[in-house]
C-alpha cells in the first residue's frame, strides 16, 4: 500500500485535475437537473393536457431507462445519428441532468401539491395572478420541503460520477484507476475513493442543510443551532404551515 500512496503524492496535479472534473460534472449536472426538475414539475401541474402529457412522457422515459445506457447512447450512438460529438464531460452533464431532472420533477410536483389548500385560497382572495401567487406564496413553502429530497438526489448524482470513467473522462475515478493499474494496489485505491466521495457527500449535505436553514428562516420557522448537522428523517418532509 505504501507504493500506492507514494505514487498518489507524485501524481497530485493529475489527481487535482480529476477531482475538478468530478466536481464540474456534479455541479453542472445538478444545475441542469434542478432546471429540468422545475420545468417538468410545474408542467405536470399545468391545466393543459398536452403540456402535462409531454411532461409525463419525458419523466417516465428517463426514469424508466438506465443512466448507464443514456450515457453510452449520448457518447457512442448520438454522433453516428447526428454527426455531433460531445466531450465526455458534457455527455456526463447532460445524462446526469436528464436522468436526475426526471426524478427531481416528482419532488417538485409533490412538494407543490402538499402546500395547504388554504394558502392557494388566500392568494386568490388577495387577487394575486397565478404566476405571482406561485412565486410569492406557493414556491417559498414548497421549496423548504424540496430541499431534503434534493439533498439525497444530489448525493446520488455525485456517487454516479465514477461512470464517467466508462467513457474515458479524466475524472477522479479514472486517475485513481490508472494509479491502481500502475501499482497493483487495489485496497489503497478504493479506500482512497471511498474516503474522498464520503467527504464530498458530507460537504454537500452541510451546504444543503445551510440552504434549508436559510429557507426556513425566511418563512419565519424556527431553526435550531444543531440543524446544520442533523440527519435526514421523515420529519423533514412535513408540510410547512400545517397539513391539509
């Protein structure tokens, strides 16, 4: 194992570059997934049947097909059909965004539907337009409920980034695998990956807890001092403002 860690130190520039690719894929994929989550989630609640139908078809397609296949299709099959070739990192970002955006849309739809009906009625009584009441009344309450589920989704996305290795992206998994091949040290290589991904996932959890705490404070909800370090539970999904 000493050979692995000595080589690890020698290859720190490549490891930093690989870690940066992993972070890029996570952040950009998450942003795309978040955008698609809201687009598809809000479309699922549209009064127009074609809009709801398109949303449902897209969501079911990307939830019902393997991320592994989606990634390979974008990297290997799409260039043959369209003539356009995406970089490995861009393929990963698009595949992660589409797949997790489909799952995220159900989080958005469920959180919006769980806002008490009285909140809608109060906004209508105040003569708010549909867009205004969604932006000022419904979404702020629904957002607090979305954050715990989005945290889990974000961690799942992070843990899928090693799939980039399969399409030759120079991510952290690729670099560590190359060091493992050179040194023959399997235990050290995979222990290192476990440790790095655990640290990244826990850092993301702390950031999302901070975001949730801020969102609750804007709604005037109590946030304890230990809320940043608490674990997720079913209590996190309770309805803001009461139950229906």
